[in-house]
């Protein structure tokens, strides 16, 4: 029976995409792993791999088509012995029930192009509870040969679809008890676009359509402010010792073409603080906390029309020059929208620095599932009263730590922020 190739979900936030380019044509033979198309998501342009082998019977979506919904049929694959005459009308995108097995790709597989195939109802089975399981025909054959229970395997394809690699690496295991479903997030009150437009009908304006990134930002930040109990901790840092130490290091590193920024020190200070206060190195996972061992620090990067938060993994183990080089590379590719999903997903902690824009202080919104985000302002010359009562001038930098109270309580958040301040005010110790 002909297999429908579906629009894949190439990122956790993707709801629709643009079919940028077909790399195959009707009548071409393809094998598992062949690149068949380029798809633009809300974040980047990514390659799309074939899962099964066969012949491209029909391309249902033309190049350049925007707004193609995830799981909508985009092509049809014919297996041995099938012809174009076997093709029926393409089916509509399938809606998943709340209980369906939909699992995100494992972090180690985040760079792998996702696959999306369907064969009417044939790639689905049901568990005893009525949940549907999606798997490729090849994955089903391998699972049957190995005696595997598909309900115990997490698929890495779209909609949690089980593919060849998933069953090849799996081993038989007893059935697990069904997990309790997390409570749904409260829905935002819909905005009446027509009513808003009528308010400004006597004023000159132009409409700016929302692209995929802006829609994603709006959805995720609305969810964050509605569902995350934020609280805020504020501290000021004396920057003069760090600025003097930075100037000394940059003079020594100049021959290597390395120039450290204040932000590089903030990343390092935060990464070390997460090691010094390990209980705060955690994320919210619905019905549990995940306490991370490495310090994976996300850093907000502004791009045209939105922002990325690339993640510096194992930041506590890297030198300042290594962090600086990696951050420059990630920021450049973020602005070109060339980051792979694994490079901007994950982490437990984020940094948003608006100091270069002259902003003295602000409150940042937590990016779920992170436990906290550090908002950094500009270093400003200010009068400071010393311990002996004399007034001097010092460079002070304001920082605000936005904390998820479900993950980090007040005293723990204060301990984390104190550790960050101590690291920044004693920069030489960060090299020890």
C-alpha cells in the first residue's frame, strides 16, 4: 500500500513549515537515509531524510509552499510492485489525542533530520489503554523479529513515530505502568484581531504578518508568564576588579587573536555558581525536578525578528577563551539561522545581557523548563560608600535573577546569586 510522506516536526515548537526545496522528483528511487527535501522551520532550514525505501509516486506539495501543517501529506512513496494507479486521495493531517505517544527526540539525536511517514491507519497500533503507536513498516518488522513491545519504545520520529534506529538499539523489557498525564496549561484569552483593528481604523498603519519565530515566541512566553511562578532577586556587582583583570588577560591573549568580553566572565561565573550550588542546577519536568550535573548555560542572542538561546554545554569545564570562541560561533550562526536544534535546546539556566544597549536593569522571563534566568544590565560609574565611610566612585553592574519558585526557593536562589557575585568580584579565582 502506498506510504504517505508527512510534513515532519523538526523542532519541539514547530506547528507548520515551508517546503523550501525538493531534492527528488516523481519516479526517483529512494532508500532509507536519503535526503529528499529541505524544510524551513520557525528556527532554521533543515534537511529531511527518507525513512523507508521505494519510489516517489507523487509530490503533493510544490516547492516554496508556506504554512504546511505538521503531519500534512507532502508526497507519496510507492513500494515494490506498486504503481501510480494505486494512489488514492491524500488524507488530511491527523490530529493526535491527548493520550497519544508523542515524545521529543533525545538530546543526542536532536541534529538528526526527523521523518514523517504515514500509511493511512496501517502504521498505527493500539495499546491496552487505547493509545496509538506509530512506527515505520521496517521498524515493525525488526521489532517482531526481536520480540520487542513497541509500546515500551520511545520513537524519535515526528509524533513519536518509531523508526529503524529506535528498535535496533532497544532490548526487550517489561511493560511499564502508564504515566500520569500532566495537567494542561491554562489557555490564553484569544485576541479579537478585528476589534483591535477597528480601534485604529482612522489611523494610518500597516499590518505585519507573524512569521513562525514570532508566533513561537508569543506562545512560549505567554505560557511562561501564565504557568511559571516567577520571583526576582536583585544584586549589584563591583566590576572594577574584573575590568582590570580582563584588560590584563586581553593584553596577553592579543597575539592569539582572543578578546574576552564581560559577558564571557558572566557565563563562566554562572556556570561555576551552578556547581557551587548544585541544588539550583535543576529544571521543572511537570511531575518532578531534573537536577543536572553539568553546567549547561543558555545565552540569549538577538536576531532580526526574534531571538535564540544557544546553549554552552559543560561551561564550567571550559576556559574563558574557549567559551568566548564558542559563544562567538554560536551567535554568528544564530543570526544566520544556521543552528541545529541540539544547539539551542536544553540547559538549566539562561543569561540575558542588555548592558551593551545601556539598559541599567530589567526583569527577564524564564525560558521553560529552565529554573532561572539572569538579567544583566550595564556597568555604570556610581558613588559608593566604602567600609570606612568614605565615598568613592566604582563601576557597578545591576543583575536580576528571575527564579521559578517550583524549582528554587528564595534562600536557594539568594545563595546562587551570591555565588555568581562572588565569582565576578574575584575573577582570578575562576581560573583556579
